[in-house]
C-alpha cells in the first residue's frame, strides 16, 4: 500500500508523511464477492477494514433470533472497529451487498503503531469514536423504527 493512497482517505487526512509511512506498510488490499461475510458476529475480532469500493451492510443478530441491519457502509467507510479497540469479538456481522474492495489491517498492528505515536493515537481514536458514535445513533433510530412498526402490527 502506498502512503499517498492512504493520505487520500478521510480517516488519514492530515497525517504526517512519517505516520502515513508507518501505517501504509501494514495495510493489504482484499476483494470480497457479493453476499460474502467479511466477518461474522462473535468471530474473533482481528481486522479493521476501510471500504474502497462496493457496499457492506452491518447486520446485528440478537440472541433471541432474527436480524437487524444497522447501517450500510459505502466507500470511505470503516468496519471492524472492534479489532481496532482490542475487543475479543465482533459485535455484528459485515456482509457484502456487492463486490467489495477493502484495505485491511490487523487490529494488533494498528494498536502497536498508535501506542508508539501518541499524536496519531489521539487523532485516529477521535475519528474512530465519531464513526462508532454515528453507528450507535443510527442503531438507535433503527430500534425506534422497529418498535414503531411493531405497534402497527398489533393494531
């Protein structure tokens, strides 16, 4: 992965050439066919992915059955943040809605670089926290819509 390519992604905007260089060597390009799960809920959380092309749905499977689509991730989006923060398992599944091109990085490698560079850690932590907060807000909306629809079914 070229550091100039990495610099074009919103998550890495404003990083120094040194920071970009430290990260670029850790990323790998991956392709996933439509319908494939990039990872499944409760899988060991090992990798973080930046979507370059295609769409991925984040799908939550409650333990009492069924499923709920949390959000559709478009190019430039981030999935697998559980790996970035060191969680042991993914909290949802990521399923390709189309052919997907992604940049993957091992969560442990990202955390190692962030431990060494405190400014990088602060910047990326803030940006990832915004992504997670947005996803939680969207999940809250989905839950409200689900319960609103449940009232109509009972009427």
